[in-house]
C-alpha cells in the first residue's frame, strides 16, 4: 500500500501516462466515478446551511465549502491510497497469478466503503493496462456531530477516530493503525486465494513498480509544466498583438471618416460657388445696361461700362480665390485620405496575419485545455503560479544586476 498523488483524471484514463498501454485500458475496472464537487455538496451542504444560520458576522459565512478546503491548509481536499499484490515479476498483468491478484483486489475494493463509512469513496479504479494490477482509491474523510465549526466537516483524524482508530504515539497514529488494518483485510482475502503476505518491513520493495510509476508521473508533470509555460507566453503575446492591430485599424478608420466628412463639406461649398456663378447669368445686377438716348460713347464708357467691368473683375477674383483655396484643400485631403487608406490596407493585412496567428492561438488554447484537463485544474493553477513567481524572481535578479552594472 502507498499514498497516491490523487490524479483522478489519470486514474479514469482521461489522459495516459507513458507506462500505460491504451490498447488494454478497456480491461480496467471502474467501481466509483463521481465529480468531487457534487460529492462535497451531498456531504456538507446541509451542515453549511446550519452553520451559516448561526453566524452574525458576514466574514464567517461559508459560500463554498469545497473552495474553503481546497484553498485552506488544515485539511486535504481528498486522499488517495494505492493497493497492489505482488509485483510485475510474480503478479504481472495477463499471467495466471496476475489474474489471482485481480480477484483479490476486486474483492477488496468492493468492501472498502462498507469497512470505512467515514471515508466517502468518490473514485475507485483497478488498472490492468500497466505492468502489475493495482487499485486506486480516492476518498473524502469526514466526521459528524462536531461541536466546533460545521457539525459535519472534513477531518481525516476524526474520521478515522470515528472508525475506532485512536492515535497514541508518533508511530501509532490513527493513519498508521488504519493502514495496517486495511493491509490485514487485504491479507485475509489473499489467504483465501492461497497467497501469503510477505511482510518486508518499511522498505516495501514489492512496491517498486508503483514507485516507478510515481517517478514517471513526476517527470510527465515537469514536462507539462514547461509546455504550459511556453503556451501561456505565446497566448499572451498573440492576444496583445491582435489587440494592438485592431486598435490601430479602428484609429485609421476614424481618420478616414473625418477626411471623408471634410471632403463632403468642401463639395457642398463647391456646389454653392457653382450656384452663385449661375446666378450671375440671370441677375439684372450683373447685366451690362443699354446706353440711354443721346448718351455719348465716352460718357457710357466712363459712367456705366468701366464701373461694371471693375465690379465684375472683383467678383471673378473672389471666385478664383475661393476655387484655388478649395482646390488646395481637396488636394491635401485627398493625399491624407490616400495615406489613411494605405494605412488601413496595411493594418488589414496585419490583421489577417493576426487572425492566422489567432487560429494557431486557438489550437494552443485547446492544447492548454487538454493539458489542464489531463493534470487537473488545481495542478495547472499551481504550475502557473510557480511559473509566474519564477518570472518575477528572474526579473528582480536582472534589475539588481543592472543596478550593480550602473
């Protein structure tokens, strides 16, 4: 018997370790597989309600008992134990003795919950796709009738005490007594199948296969930590780049809209000028009057023609000036609009590149989701937190080095 890491996703084969054979996974046996959050609700919700009703301070109210235990330090969220009979040499999967081991572990698993009423079993799997048959049992220890805190709460010590295991010395704890009791129960089943328990003391050399599995799983987690860190960095970089490009395109489009609005106003002014020019064709004010009777040519020129021509010249100068001003403004705006449109096209190309990268980003995110699903949300959060802390430490070391160089 050994304490497991509690990788429920691995136990249920949501993901495979390197030492498993997926082609034999259909031979595995599942006795219990319940979502741990739902089990927490079943066990503790009523106790949480009773506890909260007594509270007069808002900071003592428990919103989510699962999260309270998960983030706390007093109790583990759940415990896992692994049982195995023999090793790959004398009880290997597929051998006649291996089949005997399967029968023993099957009988042991089916009686676990009845023997341990205060250890709520929520995941139990017998693995036959590795070298040696072995049993993973995941449970939540709980006690009832508590006088402090919740009347029904998580407690390994009190759960085992309720089952009759009273701790005395450092060696004779509730846990050690319970482990020995379960080993003896397993030994009874072994004896009925003609298998003798060879007690090897504390070294437990017969568990070498399980220890190997433990080491392999640790290596896999380390590799996944590296992969998660790399994917998280790529995810952040691509997200930032996409936001920058979208922001620049939005700014360029707004600039185009302003230029287009100014061009529309200039067009309105141009139409107004054309309207005024056409008005000169019919307006009596801008028609050269006929000479009156007996008016001499010199008098007509001096009094009528010359003033009219001078007035006409002033009007033409004004029109020409307005036209040239408008022409210059239109040229400037068209150059600005052309530049802005080129900018939009460039940014659009960049956005297309960003979208292609975003497709890769989604694949990275899916890979990250697979990794998270494989090793569990809690382990993933722990890995990311460690990676973040390491980055901060490296930045601080770099700043100190730069300060010394200055």
